C-alpha cells in the first residue's frame, strides 16, 4: 500500500511516496536520491546504512520510513557544512580510514555519534563501540586513528 | 623519467585522491545508479542442490502488483556461453539454459517489477516443483569426480619420491582449510539499459574489459556496442573477476521489458552467486637432512569445484619456488560437487603457504633449529625451478627487519615457556613467497592547453588506490602537480586493461602510463620538429625531461618551454599518446619476482578457557617499489585483517545433506570487526624490481599470505597444540 509522507532529511523537508514496507534506507536511496547511505546486508548486521535519527545513530535498513515522519534524519550528505568537511570526514581522509569506501558513510556517521556519546575515551573504547560497523577492506586501525585524533582535538578545544 | 627509475623505494604518502568523494557519500557505486523509468529485479534461487525442475508456476507472481516479467528457463531465449577468459579459464555457464539444478541457490527465475518491494514480494509467489536427486557433497566424497592436474600447473624437478624414501627426516601431514566467502561490503549490483542494440551496464566488476567481452559474446552483439561502467566498487577480493549469471540475467531482463533494470544481490545471495574460496585439503610430505636442508617436497592440493563450472585453482603453485630444494613434485586436484562455483578469493594459491610454513615450523621443533634459521638454511638465492636470478628478492631482509621489529630473539624455544599470568604467550613466524604478474595493459594520456593531464584506461579502483597511484605516476613522469592530473577509469570504452586482480594492476597500468608518458613527450617534440621559435626544436626524447609543467633539456633546465605554451602556439587543444605494456618473461634472463614477506605473530591463550587472542603481527614486505607508502600500508593492514578472519573466524558451512549454505549472513558468517584487530606493524624493505618497468611488484594479496601459518605456529609455541585446519576454533584449544 502506498503512503505519502514527509521526511526531514539534512535540515530539509522531503515529501516522498512509498510502500508501507519501505525502509528508511530504501526511501533515502531510491526515493530521495540520497545514495550516500549504503546497503551492505539489509539485515542490521553491517552498519553500512547508519544514519542519525534525532542525533542518535540508527540502522536505516531496520527502520521503516513511515515511522520516521517528523523526526530529524541526518545522512552522510548532510554532514559537511558550507562545503567544509566535518572534522571526522577530514580525519578519515588524513588517516586513510577506508579503501573501497563503501562502509565509510556508515563508519563516519557512527563515529560522529560515538564522539557525541563520549565513547571515544580510549582506543579500546573506540574499537568496541565501532564494532557494529564492518569494514571488509580492514581499515579498522586507520579508522581508530582518525576518531582518536578528532576526539583529542575536540577535548583540547573545550 | 629519471625519478621512477631512481633507486627510490617509497612513493609519497599522499592522501587518496578519491577521498573527498568517498567521505561525503558522493562516490557513485553501481548500486547507486538510477535512470528515469528504472525498474527492479529480484532473483529466485533453487532450494535444492541437485535434480531438475518439473514445473514452474509463475501465474501468481505475474499477476502481482507492478510485475512486468517473470523470466525462467521456460521462456528465456537461448544465450550463448561466455568466452574463454585469460587467467581464469572458461566463463561461468550462462543462466536459465535448461531445467537442471546443479547447486542450492542456483538462479531459476528473475522477477521484474516497478518497485523493489513489489519485485521482492512477487518473487516469493513463484512456485517451483522439483525432482530432487541426491547431491554430491563433501570434499572427501568418493562419488565425486576428481580432476587431476586440471590446469597443467603441476611442478616437477628432481625425483621427489626417491629423495623422500632416502631422507634422514621425513614429514607427512594433512591440512584442511574451510571454504570462505569474499563478502565485499558492497552488495554486487547490475544496472542494465539497452539503447536499441547498444547495451550499457553499470556493473560490480573488477574487470570492465572482460565484462564487456563476456556480455557481447552472450548477447551476440559487437563489443563496441557494450559499455561497462564501474567508477567505484565496494570491494571485490576476487568476487568481481567474473561476469556472473546474475549480471547476464539483468541485461536479459532489461532487453525483455525494454526498461532500465536494477538488480542488487542480497547478502545471502552474495554467498551463492559470485564465487567463494574453495574448501581445500592438502597432503604435504617433506624430506630433510638432520642439519635442516630440505631434500624433497611432495605437495598435493585438493580443492572443491562446482558441478560444471571451471575455476583455476593451484594451491601448490608457490611450493616449488619458495625454497632451494632439489626434488619437488606438486599435484593439483579438483573435486566436482553440487555447490555454487568457487572463484578466486584474495590470494588464491596462498592456501599452500599455510601447509608449507606450518610444516617447516614442525620440522624446526623436530630438528631443534630456530624456525627463522631453518628458513634461511633453505633460502632460494635463485629461482629454484628455472635456476634464473630473481628480478628482485629481499626476503632475507624481510626476515632480518621483521625479526628485529618483532623482537624475535626474546622468544624462548620451549613450548609454553613464555607465560604472562594466566596467559600462555606464543611467538610464531612464516615466510612468504608469492606470485605476482604483469599483464598486458593499455592507457591513453593527454595534456590539455590548460596544462592538465588526463589518464584514461578501463582499469578499476576497487579500494586498492588505482586512482591515486596513477595520478602520482603521471604527475611524476610528466612533471606536473598531482592536482593537474585527472584519472578516468572504470569504463570499458577506454583503453583495455587487465583486472584489479592477481596483484597485477598497479604494476601493469603503471608500466603502460610510463610508456604513454614517454610517447607523449615524443609527440610534443614531433610538434616542435619544424618550429623555429621553440628552444626544443629538433631535440630527441633522450635529450629532454619534464618538470614544473614544462619540457626542458636534461643538461640545461633553463632551456625549455611549458606544455601550455607549445599547445597554444600550435593552436592545439590537446595532445595525446597511447602507451602499453606487454610483458615477456621469456628471454629476459631473469625470473620475474612476485612479492616476498615475513610475518611474525604473538598470540595469547587463556590456559583454562582456550581463548585465543592475537596480540600483534609484524609484517615485513618486499613488494619492490612502493608507489604510495600510506596506501600500501593500508593494503597490507587490510589484507592482514582478512587473514586474521581466515585464520580464526571465517567458514562457509555447506549443510552436508542439502548443500544449502547454513550461515549465509553477516550475523552467522563472522568477519573481523574493529575490536578483533590487534596491533599491526608494517614495514617495507627491498628495492625496485628489475623486471617491472616502474619497479613495483604486487601488493594486493601478499598481505593475507602467511598470516594463518604465523598464528598457528605461535599457537603451537604457546600450547604445544598443532592445528592443521582453519579456522582455528576454541574447541581445538581446550
Ligand atoms: S545494511 Fe543496515 S546494517 Fe547492513
Ligand atoms: S572501506 Fe571497503 S568496506 Fe570499509
């Protein structure tokens, strides 16, 4: 059954038509042309589809689009402001925190949330709380280095 | 081209040039592509492993909302078989040929509908009545057909049987490695569109040139009428070397419904549709002197194979090259089973390393010789099979530098002698000799009037860094800034290129870029041949070099002019030149080397619980010239992580009765997560390779080789338990 709904994505109201079965991930990718968020399993097991929902990280493949009406969705496309990369994005480039780049949007959204959650106190903590985001290219040590750096810069600037 | 040939080992660690696109979600992967009017396809797969389809009832599916077509063997047009593939052998059989089922998860129908949800729902309505027969399963199954020396790659030298019979010390053991699944994170996708008789396909492939040839052959259209596009790919690890049946089905569906069609494999389908690492067993016999000199090696490698598919597998391929042993015999066997076709998975052939390097470790305890010393006593100074000098080999340096960084001398030789509280500590190491190839490759390089250079080839970047290293090389060879170079790859319309596979692409493409850059400088000099206004008039290629966007005399850099000035004066927008490499090892007077490495691992095992932790791994790698140190390190780290997965986690489990893969999800098939990864140290040693035009050897696979043996050897050192099967699981350690 089709529904007409509106999502607030990256600070913009985005009306869309979809099926009641449509996940947030498929709505973003197939309806709203926001293909930065990736599908790696569609089963809640890889983290590639991570987005922020009201500031908290969620797996968009496990969320129904219809249930997200009226809530604030932030995707990888909404992270850079005025053409300036978010510090986590810049750190991922500097530390080579990816190879194929497919897990990267999910890793970065997770990292942004993790820093907000205050879970980047040590390498062990970063590793543990980033373990929901698989990277088959095995960029993990570089991902940890990128997050560690942003965490340190953040705490220094406070 | 002085810089490339200079004895410089480490290329600048510049950031990935495609980084900004990837961190903003703007890099377009095949599954991101859409078109107006695009419709979605979903596969129906067989639920038996062997037998025939008695009947298909697609009426309900066809009547479901939004459905445009249900294509089965009953209504599909006959498709030609794909072509013979260089490197890999015959193409996978074309789909929907007849009613026979050869494995669980075989594609038996493809459903096309307006939306993904509609196609998914309709696919469940396709009813299939099977006539089931008993599947042939299990690598040891006596009923399975066995192919002997299927690829003619067995090695013979001396008389291994006689030398074994008379050896002072004889070793004879068997090894087993579970099947594994490549599982690139990017779900493989095909978006196909026909414009009349022209086919455009956005495809998850590591080899656009071959994908184009395959689709052209299967659909019987000229190659020029097929375009395969893959500017970005979410990993491949070998899964994207073939043009698999699902891609052909998508193109077929697009033709039949006359709309652009998108198919994205599900994660479970990634286990059945795009190959996997074959399950393998090995029998390895060594003969040695008491002083630790190998006198004989006999190595039999057996791997699983699909019922009618082909897959070039050669577990023992490096065995003959690894050590200076006078008598060697290697044997390849493939066992035909009702399983999805295996294919290459990062480092095919590296399975043999696990056996050889475990066996040498065992021998070291038998003989009371340090494992590292034992390897040095059998060091192959020249290529042992041909007797030719290596084009480069710094394995000795890998051993020395790796051991030093690791602190190998701290190892006490007795089993279980290095405890830390409740933890048993073990040190293990392995040597690595691996193949690498340069393959024929072409490229076109041009310079425009604005001073920018453009590099175009049908190569791919699957995460390996092709965009970046091609940019760096072209900038270096043409005397430009990195920011002035644009690399366009991932398009089969561009100059033909080999796959991102076999650790070959960077060296092959790099060699072609070097050739093209030389030709381009020649083209500029040709333009100036009659130009009295140019200080370079009448100069030859050897007289000049390039720097800072200008061509100048080697002897006097003040004499020269910029590319832009030359093009402007001659009213040219652009000057282009082609380049290629066509490597010929015959007659080169040397044995082309692949990469070498030494791996050192420290493990910790909880004495009571059997918990195994890898504490750290040091990798010392000779891969010739390193084009970009930062990316190269990432490659080795990433492959080491995959090696940890292969050693401790990964196992594709085929249900022995039904042939169904029992763990085809990321929840059940475990790959390493961030918290699984220990401290990984990587160091590059050696020098530029003499056979490689740019001095580099392959890097994509060597990082996974030797990880398993180093860990298993460390486990033995800690516990006295010799594990000869992978993955190493907790029950083996209790
Ligand atoms: S796609 Fe959502 S967790 Fe994998
Ligand atoms: S960068 Fe390829 S999966 Fe993480």
